[in-house]
C-alpha cells in the first residue's frame, strides 16, 4: 500500500491522495443533490484516509478531532499560502455554487442546460406533473441555499432576508450577483 509502506514523504502521500483519490471521488458530484447522510459518509472516508496517511490513530483512541487532523494534514502537505485542504463536502458545495453561477450566466437561447433547468427569472423550471411519493431533493434548491449563504457572508444579502424580502426580490439579487460574478 502506498500509504503504509512506500518510501515517500507524508507530504507526497497527502498530495497524491488529494490529486488522485479525492479528484476521482468528487468527479461529477456537482450535478447531483447530496443528502447530509451522504456528506457525512464522504467526510468520514476523507478523515479516515488522512488519519491513516498522517499516522494519527482513530479519534476514540487518540482524542484528536477531525479539525486537528485537517490542520495537521495542511501543515504536512506544505500547501501554498492561498490554498488549503478542505473536506469533500466543502469541495462539492463549492462546485455546486460554481455550476449554479455558470448556468445563471449562460444565454437562455443557446444553452440547453439553462433552458431546461432555470427560466429567465432565475427560478427552477418545474415539471408539469407531480410525482407520487416523498418529494425528492432538487439540485437547484441545494445550490441556491449555498449561494444565499455566500451572499450573506459577502454582505450582499441581509442575514434576516426572509423577514422583509420576497423570494422574487431574492431571485433578482441572485441573478445580478451571478452576472457580477460574485459566485
């Protein structure tokens, strides 16, 4: 195994894991809605691998938190100042937001993805029929929530926007922010 017996430094093990394993794992996940349960499983895999690579025992033995493991991995990987290792969930959410912004900025006349998923006002195109059973998670709704969180952090939207703003006004602000490339 590369993680246990290869005569290479921990720095290279972390970089190989991040470049190969995590990249393959997250490929294409920006296009599907991910439940909190799946996010927890993905992050568990990530932290177990980082613990194995860095030589940190399981949390119930070593009493070292996942945040500390991530900090240690960032130190040992020697990442550049502007970069850092992040959890798989954070990476997927970032990809959701980037794809959402790309789709909102696309021309509705020529871009097929935009035409079938988001209308000219920035709302999700709804199906003409209602399916039977429990409602499913929608990618649009998850990506929109992440965009709202980012715009609140950037102070474009007020933290309590729901008390004094309608959804139509919020959609207009999101469309303007996408055109200004705020996300």
